[in-house]
C-alpha cells in the first residue's frame, strides 16, 4: 500500500479506485484507512485480490475479509496475478465499464488542481494537475491561488506513461505542467491553477497530514549540512506529510527534527537520503508526542 498522504491527494484527481489486497497478507490496517479515504470521496471502488498464485495465498479468507469489512459481494471481487497476468484483462474491462468519465466544462474558465509535484534538476519543479474546467495551453499566463503568483506555461503534456508533451490540456484530463518554478515551496499541493485574468473559486485543498513519529536527522560529516538541507527540501516537495525544523545537538551538531507518519515512513525517508543523494546520515531514536499529567498543575 502507498502512504496515505499520497493516496489522499491522488484521489482528488480520480473518479474511481482499485482496492488491491495481497492474497497472502489479507486486509491490513492501511488497507482499511485507504478504503475510507476513497469512500469519503464517493469514488467507485473496484475490489481486487492480487498474488492469487503464490505459495501461502489464502484467497477465500481474503475474499471473506473484504466482504465482511467493506460490504463487497464476493462474486464481484476480481482475482488477479500481476506476475502471471491472470485476471488482468477482466480488471481492465471492469475499470472501463464501472468508473465514470470525468465531468468538466471545456467552455468554462480554467480551473485545475495541483495534486502532486517533484523536482527535476534541469527543468525545476514539475507539477501534476487535474483540469476540472476550461483549457490550459502552452504559453498561457497562469496564477496559483494560494500565493497569488503568476507564471508562464513553458511545457505541458500527458503521462503516457512517461512525460509526453502536447499543446494543450482540456477539462477532464490529467497531465504535467512546467512553469520554471525554481524553489520547491512554490508548488503547494492542493493549490488551484487558473488564468491570470479569470480568477475562480479555489479548491478546498487537502487535510494536513499529522506526524506521529519524530526523529532527529544529522549528517555524519558536519560539512554536509547544506547538502542535507537541500536534499530534505527536495524530498518534501513530493512528500508534504514530513515536517522539518532545524535543530542543534551538543553531540551531533546541526541537523533537523523531522516528523513522520510512522516508522516505515521514517525508514523510507532515511534510505532515500542515502540512496538518491549519496548522504550518510544519523537518525536518532524515534519518539512520539505525549502528555504528562501533573499532580497539581494539570496536563502539559
């Protein structure tokens, strides 16, 4: 399962979702959390059991769990194996038949949702947008509603599956957008894109993620502090659930106190720092927020 924060932001650009459950693991806690994220968005949900052909797969138990927890009718649960291709054609046909087409008005003023982004060393910030209404074309002057900053559209296109440039995106389409943004803080997840002279009512945005686990991250070599800061800035561009604040330790020197959704999230973040940016870092023991009930002065 992907992290709930990424799943949540992606749902705003979708009309449906595939609920994929591992036949050898069954329904897990995050499966339930992600189901209700999709359910609250009133999306069409297609139940699927994957890895049905591996040793240890318990298909009947998994189907029973999905039926009991999510009220699916067992005959409608699709059984697939991504490895061997079993059930893939049936799944694709079900997606085509059951998930509705996106609704939008091409004649209306441009209104697009910025729901994901990442940093490219050569082109700057690349944004993923879902066009709700109107048309966006190369060369258009657009505004981001949150900071009221104006940009020129330098490149846009479709993910097909990699970036494929085109001249325009229309209502109902999802694609990428490059405007020459230089700093990672300009692309706010959940922001609304519109034409400079035609402002629209902004999307409500996303619920901010609540960090549950906190740990300090410090460079082994103090001279790599600036490199670590730049790497963290680039990582949080497409993982807005991480909170970061500068911190100084008498033993470890300058570093950062970071908040994560859980231990796995923290471990993945640390590994990305090491593997993608070649940094050697020290992560302190994780901790959680807690309340202390004082004998005479209440809680702190």
